[in-house]
């Protein structure tokens, strides 16, 4: 795997803690997820202290903050949250932060979210489409620029550079996937909708029903999925590194063929050395693994 060095993450995320960068004006910013944290650091890290609430490797669907982490939300100027139900365990503490005067910006609703493949609820996993992340980056940058007006030109320059990187990785992903002919996906939960929408794939089945990792499939659900895998000659079940994959492995084993369980980084960044410690690295690694499994 070849990694473009200009995409290597500048921010080391410390598990269970918040990671910060030097700030020039005392502005304090927090991002809820490790993915938003990496992007926010790239965009505004030169003019603000950026902290991350949910550490790399943690599933944002099921994350519950400690009392200290909940209190830390009230000590910043702005919080960037994903929204659309992704951080279900943060609803109360984000509402409390708003009441205390903290600016809480939910990014997901502002990037033209799409519904899940099997219902009308809006899918929160927008970051798997680099072009939607480009819109999110503009929202993050302009929000901080409004709070740090003297730094606006610097912030807009960082935004332009990052958006160019997003356009480049989008083209690279499309190239990596160009040779894939079977464009049907089976995933651990319904999390690749934006990826499928952007690159011409179809999500035809999930191990865990719905778009959260907190649901549980029935025996009938599992049997139906095995039948889909066999009928469609699916070669791989894609799972999230932040989730247990034992049920996905069971489904693959019961499908009667050489079905591979392939781990992706979807809901959170990976540790240093994983190849997914930064957002752009994560997108590239996922595309390589999907291409390799389906080719």
C-alpha cells in the first residue's frame, strides 16, 4: 500500500483522553469523533486548540462520556458534532453544553444527508463521501472564522488546501475501484451508504439491521442474509474495526463459500501504524481493501 505522505495525520489521538494543538488566540474547539477531530485539526489547528471527545478506535454509536468528559464540553467555545443520531450517548451532554452557552454545530444535517438503504431515516456516515466532507470542512472553517475574524484569511487558505486534497483522494478512490465489476456490498451494519452512492455500489444486506451498531439481528434476519450472500455470490462481508465481527464471521462461515470478512475503518480512525490514523489515509485504505476483496 502506498500512502501519500502529505496526508499523514498531524494529530496523535490519545485513547481515552483529549488531544490538543497549540492555539494562537485562546479559542477552544472540540470535535466529538476522531474523524471530525482530524479534519478540524487540519483546518483550524493553527489558530485554535482542538480537542477530541471520542477517541480513535471507539464506536461513536455506543460511546458514553465520563463525568469529566461531559464537563469538558462546557469549557470550549464551539463543539463540532456529527449529528443525525450518530452520537446517541452524547445527546444530553450536548444539550447541557448548549444551555451553558457553548456553540454546538451538528455537521451532518448540513451536507445533504441521504436516507438509509432500507428506511427513510437519514444516514449519519457522510464522511465516507469526500465531497460531502468538503462541504463539512467549509462549515467548520467558516464557523471558526466567525469567532476568530483576524485569522479568516489563514483559515480559508487551509480550507482550500484541504479541499484540494479531498478532490484528489476522491479521484484516487474512483481509480482504485474502476476495475471492480461486482458492486454489491454486504456490511456489518448499514454504514457504507455514502460510499455506495458516491462510487456506484449497492448495499444489498447488513449483518446488524439498520444504521447503528446497537441493534441485534433475529435468526430470520441472519438466515435471509446468508441466502442473499449465496444467491448474489458475494465474496466479502465488510466490518468496522470499531465493532465486534464475530457475527459477521459466523454469517460468512455459514454461507457455504469462500466468503471473506474484511475489516474497514468506518466509524473511527485507527491507531498510529494502522494505515488509518488520519481521515485521508482511512479513505484510501478502505478503498484499497474493498477493491482487493471484490476484484
